C-alpha cells in the first residue's frame, strides 16, 4: 500500500533554459533533498510544447507521507525570506532558469507503486502521458478506483502502463491525476486514434464521464536524470557548479 505524499510542480522556464533548469533541479537539489529531507525524485519531464504550455517542466517529488512533508516545510520556511538560508546559492541559480510555476500536493491511490517499486520492477520510459481529470466534489477517489479497474486494462493493449494515480489534496476531492509510461511515440498515436473506436477505451471514458467535468492530457518527455529514464535517483556525481 502506497502511504507516501507527493509534490507536483509545473514550472515555467525562462527562455531557452529548460535543459539548464532540469539539470540544476535534478542534480544540484535532489541529492541534498534525499539526504536531508528523505525526499525522492519521482520524476522530471519536459512538457511537449505541441500538447501543453511551453516552455514548461513537470517535477514530481515523493515524500514520506504528509508527516514527512510537514517536516520538510518546517525546515524550508525559515529565515527572513521564508526560504532555507542554506539554499540561497541554489535558489539564486534556479531563479536564472525559471520564472514561476504552480504546485499541487498529491495523495496516491493505494494501488499505485512508489518510485522505488516502479524501478525495482524494471519500469523504464522516456515518453509519458499526463492527465488531469476534474470531477464532481467528493468523487476523486471513485474516479481513481475506476481507473484501476477499467482504464489500466484498456490502455495496456497499447503498451501504456499507469505509474501514477493521485487525488489532489486540499481541494474538495474534485481532481485526479493519472500518469502513464508509454513504450514509444507510436503507442501514443495508436491509442489516441483508437479513442473513439476501441470498445474498452469507450467504456472507460463513458464510465468516467459519470463523475468527470473536464479532462486534459499532455505529453511529457523524461529529463536526462529522470529516474524512469536512468533507473536510479540522481547523485552528487551528476552535479554541476553553476558558479564557475
């Protein structure tokens, strides 16, 4: 049973700094987060601009439950700037690459694997489909149950594998997020083409519409140091000194 909590970030990038930001965040922050906060990098992706906002990066961090997240918040929200003073150098470098973003706190469906479980099972991918499903209040968990019993099997025939299934915390249980690992770009095209003709996909969407009010899918590409690409967490050997 997955008892973790997650931070979901959509980061707006300054100009042509997407590669710089992904390297800085994954290599220059994640090893410290692992050591000091028990925070794991679940994944990091570039948003494929033709399918969503650009230039944008999606980060997802795995925390030791809400208690672990609370400890991380306590450590972070200090100093005159309400940011960990020890991270001043890191923040200054990050500010050169990003200009803002939007975060969510996510709670996993019990059946969703942790990042360590996914990597241990051999799950690897560079292409991902990311879905935000808005739904009627108090139906997000019902929607995730339906995704488990219907959507998973419906998309498996196209090679899609669900690696993330969450409800958004601190809302009215009215939003769910699904993350799919795809074997290649053609598998996306095949499933997208079959969306209006495949009986299983039609059944899943029909059942989901009983509770959903909006549905958005974008495509993501795994960053060079994304664990789903490398099979491991970033280490200090991956770091770059941006002050050189």
